[in-house]
C-alpha cells in the first residue's frame, strides 16, 4: 500500500476546441507517489437552467509530476460554466481543491 500523498496541487486544465467545445482535465501535481480519491464537478448555465456533471473515483500516483484524473468535453455556453476539483487522501482527508474560472 502506498502512503499518503506528499503536498499536492490541484489543477483544472481547460483547452478551447473548435465549434464552441472545451476540454476540461482535472489534474494533480506532486513530487511523489500516493493514492486517494477525487470528485470533479462541472456546471453549465444556459437559458436560465443549470446542468451539472459529477465524476470521481480512486487513483494511484506512481511517479512524480502530473497525473490526469479524467477528461471531459463540454459545449461552452454563452451564459458560462464552472468546474470544481476536490482531492482526498487515502483516509478521506481533503488534500486540495480548486475551482475555475
């Protein structure tokens, strides 16, 4: 079993695609190995309605550097979108969280 994660930075990479699409990649970055779980929430607003998508699960990080936890492509609404990533250690403790934009 891998021990708790070393200090971790939560990042949500977002890349503008063609035709109004955007790819969101919830990512963690640290100098070591570890395991835990994550929750990634995406919110989109259109015509006064809000839709949401929640992803999550366990991960294991075997090397220093970045680890992409998942990947989602969304249609960018003119009324906006937001995303939130929360990462937990192996005992359920919150390690880091980030929101964009």
